[in-house]
């Protein structure tokens, strides 16, 4: 399955391009081919003896049963695991440097989709989780409203979607990523798309860090946590248990929503670190097959790699993007005037008298508006649906 998952294939190729002196470079899954080596079981037992210890394990449980019952189960099932006081292994060498950064990679995917991927290698920010400058950057780079990078690319017919965010690696570093799914026009004009990204980055650096944006994002994160909906239990505990090794227990449940400390200098430092020296730029398309002269060992991914072309350096230093629609601009997002400050629920204490079904509250020759007051969950959320008929 993994071999046809394009993002996993990209990640495998990324690892294969790391320094061969590091474990990051090694194949990370295992197949009949990769595991068919002498001494496999002996090496597995050595790994077991070196690392299998209760002090290096964390357990997260979720259940409708009582805490007393859960504690009883844990003691019954896991007490037998010995605590051998093993030391937690930490990676020490970053697998990317000036020999494998500042590169342009072309690769052929399985699906007929085209992408332009920016990956900036930045220092690990795990210990700064209460200020987390990457949440600020992710919010701006991935914004989809007025003045945003994506809105410009979409109106210009160059992009279908855009996502942004960090990918943490080895507790040593992270890649700050901007992934743009291109239209066929965007693929033909991908240099123009790159210029647009550089213009937006340049704008962020010139405008500087804005405290009001941080405060807006902090308020949104707080609201999202305060009124968080239930999620798939198995996914929740799978995500929670590894975090228990790195963060204080009192912050675990709200970790993804924490933005307590405004650190302007740190945000500025990370923003300014998005340069060409630490960039991996990937162009991904099935149309690139004739340009890809290399083959990855395990999944036979067709790709090519070269130093960033001269035009990229020129575009980064003096980025230019002229939109066909002169009303559009790349700028900071407008202030969010819809951010609530009063979360009072406009619902009677006894909701039993509320209508059970939606009522028509407005009607014209062309439109109808129906409304139903929530009488069960009592949370300050609105769910709207619009049906358009021809």
C-alpha cells in the first residue's frame, strides 16, 4: 500500500537523499527484499535488549470505564514489563547540510496530480511549544482568505489547493512545508508560482511580526480547545502516547492548541531563516518522466536532482509577480471581525419546548431560509448548509 501512496513515496525519497552516515538515510519500512539479510534476528534481539524497558514506554488509554478499572487493567497487563533503566536514544546528527540542501528535485508520482513543494529545514522548536512560532507561520502561509498566497494563485488559475505546516524529524530539526497542488497551467508556469511564493515571503519579512495576528490565532486555538468535538479514540491515543515522552503531563491534552507566550524575536528569526540555503524545492508530475534519470532503490521512484537554478536565486532576491487581476494583492490577512467575544448560549434553560424540526424563517421567490435551534449539545457553534438548484 505504501508504495502507491505518493506522499509516502516522497518521504522515502527524501530520506534516501539524507546523509548516508545517519540512520535517517535507512529504509524506514521493511520488505522481503530489505529484510532478507544475514544476522537479522540477532540484530533484532540486540535492539530489543538495548531499548525494551518500561522507563522508555508511555501508555495512553481511553475508555468509558472508570479510572479505577483502567488502573486495574494496566497493572494486570503491563506490570510484567521490566524497568531496565535504559537511556533514551537521541539522534545527534542532522542528515541535511549544504551538500544536499538548496536542491531542485523532480519526481514522478503514481497519481496524475501536479505539485510544487517547498521544504525549508529549520531548527527543532519542540521546547518552545508554548510560543510555537511555527503555528504563526503556518497560519499565514496556509491562509486562504483575502490577500493570501492561495487566493492569488487560485484566481490566477495556477493552483487547486495549498497546505502549509511543519514536519518534525528526529527531535533534531523540522521542515517547514508549503505544498501547492498545481493546475496544468500552474505546472507550465511553475516558475511564476515560485515567484509568487517568494513575493509573499518577502512581504512577511518586510511587514514584520504582528502581535494582533498572534492574539487572533491564540483566541481561535483557545476556542477550538474549549469546544473541541470528540475524535476517533484510537487515533487520539496513538497521537497522545508518543508526546508523553517530550512534554509535561499537564499540557498534553491541549498541546496542539497552546499559544501562551508571544515571542516576537523567535517568530522573526524563524521567518527570516526561510532562505534558499536550507530549501528543498520539489516539482512533482507524471509529465516529468522524460526529465527524471534516477531511480530510487525500494519503490523505484523516478526522479532527478540538481542544484537550484540561477533564476531561483534571482527570483528569491528580487521576486516579481504581476497578477492579471489588478485588484488582487499579497498582504497580511484582514482582521477577523467575526471572532466572538461573547459565547453566551441563546437557548432557554429548559430546551424541551424548542421545535424538533427546522422552521422556515425567511422566503422570497428565489430563496428559502430554514433554521433549527440546537436543543441538545448547547455549544456556540453554527452548522450551515447551502443548496443551489438550477
